[in-house]
């Protein structure tokens, strides 16, 4: 809204001189008409013309000075807005979440993403198949399948735990459903943990938001988000790319599960 106002003000300033000249000519013509009707045109024509031209000249000079000051003010405002925009790109906004708030925040971040989402799941057991975690995972699949311009990537820590096997089967089905439609839903597995303890998982949404999550046990989740283009691109982007480069495609890692283990493609689309 402020940008539109400044653009409108700039247009008015640029055209103000033309408006002033038109108004001056109209006043001059009106004055000449009135003097002629009063029968004093011949006697006062030269003084009236000289006086009119003098006042127009003074008015134009004064208005030119005012317009110059307005242009300088607009230039200062535009420079200030540019600096504010640059600072906004570097500003850091930190939020903290707990338990169900964690997956609700990540779900909203996925739905609000414009082009790409990069997430990791580095827990040794699979996510809860119901509740906030399930809604987050479903939102990821729906977002990836909603547009061919969306790019989704997930790195998962491979585990033989039963719930994890079920999760990997549904992820494999989602990968295949996306390929059929020509969409990009990529999943890779890390076959070895890099940490003695459970690692932090991250989610990067476009290029200005990262959400970092940690589970102390199967019932408690904590997370914090950082909204900063500078922080995301200089720190966490490289971390995820390192994970992605060290992982293996899910189709190569777990083989081809039986059809009975996979959900129908329609389930991945819902």
C-alpha cells in the first residue's frame, strides 16, 4: 500500500508542472474575456498581459522549487524503503513450539511454502500414524502433488522398527504416485545414524524459514523456528544438502514391498 502511494505521489509530482501551466492559461483566458466584456481591453491590455505573465513566471519558479523538494523527499523515502527491505531479509524471527504445536507449525509451513520444502526425520521409530504427526505428513504429500512446480525432499533415518517399516512403505507409495503424475516428491534414507543420541530434525520451507525439532521421548516434542533468509541460506541449507547427498533413494534401499503393504495411490493423493 505504501509503495502504491509513493508511486502515485511521484506521478503527481511529474505531471504537476503541466497542470499548473494549464491552470494558468485558463485563468489568463478567463481574465481576458472579463476585461473585454467590461470594455477595458484596449486600455489595460498591455499592463494586464505583463502582470499576468509576471505572476505566471513567479508561480512557475516557486512551484519548480517545491517540486524539486518533493522529488528529493520521494527519493529519500524510496531509499529508506529499500534499506528496510534489505534489513527485513536479514531479520531473525524465533518461535518456540511444544508437543502438538510442533507438527501444527510444520504443517502450516508446508502449506504456505511457495516452491520447495526440505525436511528430515532422524528418529529411530516411525511417526504416530494418527494425530498431528499424521496430518503433517499428509500435508507434505498433498502439497507436493498439488503442483508440478513444487519440489519436496525428505531424508529419513532407516530403521528396522515395525512402525518405521510401515511409514517407509507409505512414503514409497507417495514417491511412486508423484512420479506417475510428473510431480517431485523425493525421499532418501540414511542407513547409519551420525549421532549417538537421537538427532535434531529440520525442515526448510522455501528459503526463509527453518523449523528444528527434537523428541525427548515418544510423547514429548519440542521445536523452534527461525525465519531469516540469511540464516537459512548460510547455515541450514548446507546441512540438509549434506544429509541428502549422504542418503540413498528409498526405492533402492528397501526394495519393492508387496502390493498389500502399500496404500492405494489415491490415499497418497488425498
